[in-house]
C-alpha cells in the first residue's frame, strides 16, 4: 500500500482483542515540508439556488502559480472546472485565498464533490484537504 501524508487508512478491528499495527516507511527521503498546501473548508462552502461557491486557500509555505477547482458529479464526471490562478504562500500570516462559484446546477447536489488540483499538478504537504463532498 502506498500512502502520502494526510492519507486515511480504513481499518476495522474486532473489539476486546489487543492489536499491534506496525507501519514502516519504505523508500527515499521523508520529503520536504517546504511545499504548497491547497485547502478547502466546509465552513466556507455555500450551496443553494443552483450554485456552489467557496474559498480555496493556500496554507503551505510555497506559492502556487496556477491551479483549478473542479466540480464532480456522483458518477465521477467532471461537470465544471474553474481556473483559480496564483495563490501565494501565507508567509506573513495573512490568508491567501481565491473564491470560486459554480452556476447552473440542479437543485439537489448532495453527493457532488468540489476538488482542488484534480490533476495533482501541485506538490503539496497534505492532499486530504483538497476535497469536499456536498451533504457529508
């Protein structure tokens, strides 16, 4: 199994039994903590009236020249994508954000996903905060 920082591991263990889980890093260096980190917050995702809007953040220490935000239907099809442009790093502790809005959507968008950097072009500290699913 190949994992990246921030990946979740689904694990179901029976109760009332002692378990030992050993994870071993195999391969090259640990990687750099000097990376960008694109992020979405569920507190900033707004849904209604045929629109989904929100705010994309860069919470890393390296700027991003360009990225996109994509809207994905439950069947996996990319319905819309919007370029976000440049997101500097917040090295002065001031938030670096870009707003987005998807229009002309059906009334019920539960199960639809908003995702940053769908093509995985931006090296990041944590990919797990790039995706939000409506209704979850």
